[in-house]
């Protein structure tokens, strides 16, 4: 795995492909697009908040459902087993 | 030649450290027999993935992803890449929720069988 | 938590620390537009301030701050705020979670998106806080059962 990591691009190089403004096929790269356009779109200086709450809002909604489901799993597992023990 | 070697090491040492952390987590998952220790190994594995994503988002001579009026936004290399930070922000909280669910399962297993050792559990189930 | 030793110093320290952590959590949620922060981090801080009292003082003192059965409705309320914002923009003719259709008069599209992000951050913070409290309470109660 360390040998495979040797062929990764240099860390912190601004000329990497994922930091470029346009990808190889000519479309916009979302990271650079976000840096240039978030303040004009939503008047919010924090880029991460705009990507989280606006561009990827449905994804964040899914994450919130996952968190809520995990809380309900603990409730159902532990409270249901308690009820079963009381019936015995 | 020597300059090139130093550049290579400076560009890749973060990846090597994350791979070492990942191997520690994998060892915990595979070779520990207590189920709680297996869960701790899973958490170490996940934190190595988070560190890897954050490390590939960095650029030299760039600032954090909050707008500053003195730094122009037209030049992309002034700011870090915000997309991996966003992905990892949600992944950390989901990891905590998964940890809570897995501990609830472990508490149920302990209440029913009285042990958390893997081999003893296999003996008791069969 | 069977052989808990009652230490007044630990309880006093946690009582002193808990409101400040809570205030910092509110600050992180509300100020997430201008500094690093947001719903997830602020919700985790708010949950930590409640869990600190529960760990230090046991069930009786922890319940004074937030009742145990209140955690589930708060989580549902957090999800409902998020989903209601998306549904409102569908009903007014836009896409799901398209903030520029929110019915607030006298605002441009950019400021409407700003407000929409703030509303859903509050929803995320509520859901994360309530889920952390729910996980801790259920685990503590499940551990009490096995004796």
C-alpha cells in the first residue's frame, strides 16, 4: 500500500487535477466552482456551509435521517429488551 | 537529484502516516478477540480515512475556506478545496451514530450471553 | 455505574462548565455562516453539555436539565424542520430544497438562500443534540438492567 501511495500526486501542489478549474473533459470542478461562486450565490463567507446546506442539501438530509435512525435503533434494541424482561 | 528526493518525501509522508494508522485499525479488527476492541479498531480505521481526505484537500500557501475580503476569490489557489471538508464533516457525525448503534448491539449481546469474547460466543451459540 | 462515588467537587465543576459549553454550542450553530462551524458541530457541543451533567450527577440531577422522554420529540422536530423547508419550496412551485421560493417578502434570491441555510442548520443541530442524548440515556438504562 505504501508503494501504491508513491504514485499519488504530491500533497499540497496547487496544480493537481482536483484543484484545477476545469476537468479533463471541460466541465467545471465543483471545488473550484464553489470557491468562486458561493459568495455571489448565497452571500455566505463560509464555503463549507454553502456546499453542505445548499448544493448538497439532499445529501445532508440523508445524513440526518441516518443519525435519527441510529438513535431509534438504540431505543428499540434496549427499551424493547427491557420490556421483554419485565414480562418474564 | 537530492532536491527531487526531498520534494518526493515532503509530498508523500502524510499518505504514509495515514496508511500506518489504517494498518493499526485493520490489525484491531482482524486479530483482537474482544468485540469492544474490534469496535475501537473500526473507529481507528475510519479516522484514518478522514485524515486521508483532509490531507488531499490541502494546497501550499493557501488559507482556510472562509472568505476574506483582502484575498481575491478569482484565483482558486488562494483557498483550500472545500469539498473534502464537507464530505468528512458529515462522515464524522455519522460515524458517532454508528458507534452508538453498535454499542447498543453489544450491550444486548452481553445481557443475553454474558460474554463478549468471540470464541466463547461461537461456542455458546452452536 | 453501580458503585458511583458522590463527589461534590466534580459535580460543582460540571455545573460550572455546562452552561458555558451550551452557550458556545449556540454560538457555533448561529455563527456558522461567518466562521468554521455549523449544525453538526454545534449540535455535538450542545449534546456534550447535557451529557456532562448526566455523567457527573447521575439520572436524578441530569433529568432536571432535560427530561428523558423529551429527546425523541426533539429529534423528530429537527428532522421535521429540515423536511418542512424542502416541502414548502415544492408547494410554492420550486424543486425540493430550493430556497429561492421561500415565502419571505422583501428579500433577494441570495439573501433567501442565506436564510434557508440558517433554518436547516438549526434543524440539524436539534436532531444531532437529541440523538446524542437518546443514545446515552438508552445505553445507561440498558446497563442498569443486567443485575
